[in-house]
């Protein structure tokens, strides 16, 4: 092959760690649509019909995506359905892989964390180690199977214990810090937690319990103002355990507060009408 020959069309990076993500276990059509979005996202900012589509974004209609991913069976053109598109977009948004914004004639799709995963520099350390390992000359004098290093096993166990790392501006960390700050308002000596551990429980509330960050934020604020719950919800694990009960009680309290206000307003209105009626009667006497 000619060394000066270049591949036309550029490239995009797909990290191997995706095998450990939620996407790896999605149905095949969602995985294909995700791969399409990753491939088609802009690698630099571009102008499109008067507005800027930034790096990591693409503007498409669902019809266009379905058409681009079509295939042939004999003479028949086959496409994914509208249901497939909506289900895929919903699943990818829920997994926090993309964000979408409706616009005239299409949807503006943002691939989240695009800059981080599409920056080759973030893979250099791993690439260098792999390169060194692949060019290392084997010891020809030894034909035995290499022994398992117990230290390597321990390191793997430690990594599993450490779990996922959350960024400081993630919903998981921000909500954990919100709960901590509310507790500290009442108890300045409350021990600072390991926020990454607290974030794991927030992540489960969002990912497994299907609660939104706004719902979690509302429950945290409400429970830390409630005389009973503020002394019982002192960690995110406790928050998750009691979340359904807290949510229902918060909604009920809100409804009752609304009802009391409504009744008060009705009473004030009736009193005003009675006063006006009395004045009218005096005026006619």
C-alpha cells in the first residue's frame, strides 16, 4: 500500500469502554442509530440555515435518519419506523448519551461529552502501553503459562470498589452537594461525605428509578425543611430508600397548601361581596 495514500472522509473515535455502557445492551436498532449520530456529528462548528450547528452536534429530521439507515431486501427498500426513532432517541437521552431540541424541519441533536471522547490525546496513555506490549519480544526460553499476578487481581477488585467517577458539574454530584449543604445548615459539624459514593445513589434514582434531577432537587429541599424527615434523610442512600414516600408526601402537602389558600381566597371574596352588599343597602336607605 502507498504510504502517502490518505483515507477520504475523516474519522471518528469509538472508545472500547462503550462495551460497559448501557448502549451495549440496547436493541440493535438503537445501537445503529447511536453509531450514526456519532459518525454524523460535526467535527467543527458549521452554519446551517442561519444558525450555528456546533462541534458534536447535527441537525437532522427523523425521516432523513431513517432514509440514511435504510437497507434493501430484494427490490424492497426497508426502513426503521417512526416508533424505532422515537424509542431510540428516548433511550439515548435517558442514558445521557445525547440531548435533543426540536426545531423547524428537524431536530438539533447534541452528542454529550463529544469533545472528551473524540480527542485522540485522551487515548494516548492507553495507546502507548498497548504499543509497547505488542512490540515486546517474548521470552523464548520459557514455554510455561504465565502465573496470575495476585496484585493485578487486587487492583481489579479495588477498581470495582471505586466505581464510576462523576464530574463536579454532573447532576449526581450537584444533588449530593445540595443535600449535604442543607444538612450543614442545621448541623455545621456534620461529617463531609465521599461525594462520589453519594452520587452513586443519585445515579440509581435517575437511571433505575426513572426520576428526573428536578424531581430529586424538589424532594431534597422539601424533606430538609420538614420537621420529621430532616432528621431521617441524612444520606443519598436513605433518600433513595424513602424517595417514593417522600415524593407522595411532598405532593400531598403541596395540594393541601393549595386547598387552604383557595379556601382562604374564597372566604375573603365572600366577605368582600358581603361588605359591598351592606354598603349598597345603606346607600339605598
